[in-house]
C-alpha cells in the first residue's frame, strides 16, 4: 500500500478522491476526534487519532501536484520577471530624488552644498 493510499484510508476515502472530498472528510473527522471533545481515557485515544487525521490531511494537500505546481510556477514567474522584495522605503527612494522635491519646494536652498 502506498503512503497516499494509507493517508486516504486514514480519512476514510477511496483512491482518486478529489481535493474537495479530502477537505470535507478532514473537517468532519477533525470535529469528531478533536481532543477537546473527549474526556478521561478516551482523550488520549482521541489525541492519537486526531494527530493521524491531521498528518494525513497535510500530506495529501502537500502532495497534490496541482497545488504544489501552481505555487512553484507563480514564484518562478515572479523571479523570471526580475521581481525582488524590497524594504518599504527602498521603492520610494529609488523613484524619488531628493533634489527633485527640495528643488521644487525651496529652489536652490534644498540642494547639497547650498550656502546662502
């Protein structure tokens, strides 16, 4: 049995289940087996079951090739276009020259080296 099949079985699903079915099964089982809904000795069993359900859901969602490929291709497209993250002030500083502002507001008084 493959890992995917084991994860699907943990969620009570058959092979070929869609992303929507996986999500619905996870939500249903997570509600049922959440440790806060159990008391005493059954709480320990619920914690173990809940962990297994959570792991199965996470692995199935990460292995979903459409989801992973979409995220990767969007990142690759941004990098190919030369997109780079900048600090908030960097973009402003690159598009704004000090002399442009000060010169328009105060004439030569805003330029470096001005001495009245």
